C-alpha cells in the first residue's frame, strides 16, 4: 500500500484565492489511472483554498475569539469543496475514489494526532476503493481546534496502515540546497538523511501563505515515516509523467528521505 500526497501548490494556484489547478488535477488523475490498480491512499493539501482562511482566522493557533468559529467552519468547508474537485477528476479517470473527511475521525492534542479511527481508511482500501483525504480544520483537545496538515496526515496514515512508500508530490523536483525558485545555483539533494535535515533550518522557505510549515514542515513530518523504514520520495508533480513514473517505480528526479 502506498500514500500519494499532492501538495496545495500542485492542486491549486496558490497565488490566486480559491483557484484549483484544474489542468494539473485532471492530468494527475490520469497518471494515477495509467499506473494501474493498486492499494493507494491520496491526500491533498489546501493551497489557495484552505490556507488563506486558516491564516485570516488564525485557526492553527486555536480558539481565542468567537469570530473564529465561523472561520473554522469556512476553512473546513472550502477544503470539502477542493476535495470534491479532486475526487471528481479521479472518478472521471475511472478511479474508485471516495472522500473521507479527516475532521470526522481525527482529534488532535496541541496540533498532533492523538485520537483517530484509521480503520475507516483501511476498510475503504479493503473494499478496493481509493480513499482521498486532505489537510483539514479539526477539533483539538488543548486548543479547541487547529489545522491538521496533509503532510502530518500522510505520514501518520503510512505508519498506521503499514505503507511501503509515501510519495510527496510538490512543485519542485525535491529538496534543494536552497530555494530553487529564489536561488539559481540551488542543487537537488537526491538523498537526505534525517540527521542532516535537522540542521538545515532554512530549507525550502515558502513563497506564499502556508500555515503548516512549507518544505521544512513537509520533510519534518515525512521523517516520522522514514524513521520506521517507510520509503519517502519527494517528486515534482507539476511535471507531466513524473507521478505516473514514480508510482510505477521508474527513476525520476527526486529526493529520497532516509533515516
């Protein structure tokens, strides 16, 4: 079983409010279909749907004002909307996708998952479905509510369900020595050890609103899967054919995260 995490910068146009990257979503659905039937869970990020609202209402920090209650609901609802677009594209490609809302079965404590019924996802897999989850606004026992990142969710699903690999589809070829969008001389790191990663505090600075930590947050969360021996691969999901090739096990430009 594998996890495919599609970043918000892939499934949306992050510089345009509530704008899906429809072309990329449809292409990726086709690439998943062409890779053939498999036990697969798909998780996607919020991009220009969830992040701006979460930031405006400071949802990640937890409850501090009654005005946030509507913000919590709107953040969740806009993610439901984006998820519907992703699921519809997968269905159109012939994939038996089913939407599962993380907020319906996950509770966090101080922004970390502590209570979750992952058997819901497992049962969908056993029924030959492809569960499609997303970063979500969830209830939190310490903060009343918060934002659960799709990256934390993908890594936790991998460890709980015994995945062999997690593929993170991002908008660059992987992890670089500096932000490749800002530094022309940045070099792709083909293998990154967890110990080396922890010393690279400036890696992957986010260019647009991201309340869940950008590239550094992504590889920190992915480390939880890598630490237990699950293969973790970061690939460029905006390049046609890359996700399909990665799913089939072909070599692509990427970063492998190791223990």
